[in-house]
């Protein structure tokens, strides 16, 4: 039995760290001393396991000489999760701490402890495939059934609502709809049965969801269906549910509120991903789970949450921190909510511009990319910039991190086939940016479709301005980003 570990990481004076106590919390920039919940982080949503401030991984740090570092964990498969605490007796030192003891038999293979060092934050993100590459190769012989894509949540839990959602997805090149909590009853009731449809009346009092009809309609339109299943049902019914869902034609599952941290539950969730693969089910793990590169071995695990995303409507300051902290670990299901609404009590709408949200769909990597989380088909009122979402891939041939300052701005370009997609965002402050397009083929010309925040001059409720222009590798895109704003660009080879 391994009780704990005592790996220590000591840094120079004046080192600053971006810390968060939980996978779904905001970040604080602070020195390597006096870690405790800040006034703005009351930790009300999650119960601390200890009185110590435990920091999530990856932990990104800025040294006084301008060098950046990140500490992380890779290949956490059959072991206890690590977090970081301050050393009680050494200054400027963080210590890795296991969630609980590990009981293993020989031969034992522990997770990797990862140290990344770079001259600038962009280089950390550019090289984050290190986490994937520290995991075993793909264990699935035939992966042709694994289809990344864009997702829209169906929020009415009704047959008619689902058909409307499927029609919308078919028109706008969205690949999946997802039924979230409530389709098989209240997810925390011991009587709920995830093998049958029994809509929670608090979600839809009419309880008029006929999943057989919906699945047949979705097949006609070539739209996949993903189901949410809470950990309680998975723990109780997994071996029954997975073959059943495969027989229904379900394409994927979203695991809800799985236990994380302990050796037992770490092993359990990865066994669940493995079992899902044997039944041709994609997986999106939600809530506190953070990736460590296991998707290389089990690529049906397309994404996971483990992020303070648009369910909670963060400010742009937070969004410009995430690429250099949470996204170092891998894909994150941020749940983009384009039309600015929230169904959570006391949670306001989107706190950024619409062009900022478009840019996030490029900057934030997620092979299953939720692009309409709180939105209904009728929210769409002909906004022309939705064409950007229609054309958007969710997996890429090439990624180039163009620039980045943690908490200030980030610009990133991704290539799929012969087209490039570019996203850049600023924090809560306005900012002038200039993006060289020297990553383009010098012997070709391109058409750029540029989406920016146009203000009241654009007579749509999203105020997104669209400009089309010829560009080459010598072009430098210049724009003034509004506070909490962004720019999204599709670059099409002529």
C-alpha cells in the first residue's frame, strides 16, 4: 500500500502561480505562500476534502526571470489522483499530494509527473501533446466508428422539441443532439431507471418524450444522439445499459458527477470508458474529472469537463487564463452558449461579446464541441455569422499558437484540410492586435471571412460584423478588440 508521495518542487523567489482548488473553479494568480480560498472563491459549490488548500493540476507558474513552467500528471489510469499543496517547512515549494492511499500488486506502474518549461505561455500550449504521448497507444483496433463533431443540447426533453432540434442541426451542420439530466427521471432518485424513458416532471411536466420516435427521426437526418447518465445509474446498471444503448443506436454518453480522486474511482471511470468502447459509445465525462492523456489509449473518450465554463458564465479575464492552465491537460467541454441565456438560477447570461464566443470554438479544443448549450432552435433569428459554426471542424491537422499572455489575450490558428480557422480573444479590457498570417502557403492566395464585434452599426442582436477579403502569407490582420471581445476568421484557399 502506498500511503502518499512527497515529491517537492522548489522555485525561485517571486514565482507566481495560477491556482484553483477545484476542477470547476476560477483561477487566482498568487505567490507561493498563504494559499487559502480568496474572498471571490468561497468554495461554496464543492466541499473541501481537507483544511489545506489543494491546487488542481496542471499548475502553471511564472518565474521572476520571465520563464514559464507547468506541473502536471499524465497516464492516471489505475492510481490515486494528485493535487498540489504548499510545503509546510520549505519556502517557494509545492508538494504533490495523493487523494488517498493506493493498493497495488507488482508490477506497479505509477502515473507520470510532468514538468514543462517554456520561454512564453504560448509554447506550453503548443506542446501540450506531451500529456497524450506519455500514455499507451490506441487500444481500439478499429476506430472508424469514432466520429468527433458539434453538439446541441435538446433542452425541452420532448419529442417535438427533439425533432425541431434535429432539423436545426441538419440545416446547420451540427452532428449530434444531447439529452441531459432528467430524461430517465430525477438523476439522484434511487428509483430512477436509466434503461427506460421517464422524464422528470420538473424538466417537462408533459413527460412527452418518445425516444424511439426521436432516434428514428435522427437516423433519417443523419444526426447522432447522446445521452446523459448520472454516476448513480452507471454504478448500478452499467453492464445492462451499455449493450442496451448500443442496440438503440445511441452514439455516445455523457457521464455525470462521477467520483474522482480515489484509487478505486479512478480505476472505475477508466474501466467504464473501456466498456463503452466495446459497445461503440463515445464518452464525455462531466464535472470534476480532468484528463491526463488517456484519450490516446481510449479515443472514444472525446472530451471531458473539469473546467469553469459557460454553465457558470465566466468573464473574459477567466477565458484568457484557461488556454495556459486547464487546456494544457487536454480537451475540455466548455459548453459554448451562443445566444447568451442561462437556465441556472442566479446565473446571468454570457459576459462576453458574440465574436468572443465564436473565437472560443477555435481556441478551446474539444472533439465533441457543444456549440449551443442553453439555446433552442427558435433562438436563431437568421444571424449570418452562424455560418462560421456550420463550417467549423472539431479536430485539426495543424495547430499554431500565435500569441498569448495569461489572463490578457490569446490568438490561435488551426488547419483542417486546406482551410484555416483563427480565433483571438481579449480579457475584460479593449486591445489592439495584429496577427501575421505567415503560416499560410506563400505560393497561394486565400479568402478570409472575418467575424468581429461591429457594435450597434450591425443591426442584428449579436452585432457581429462580417468582412470578406483576399489575404496571403504577407497579410497582417489588424483589429481593435472590444472589452471582452474577440475575432474569428475562416481562411479558405483559392
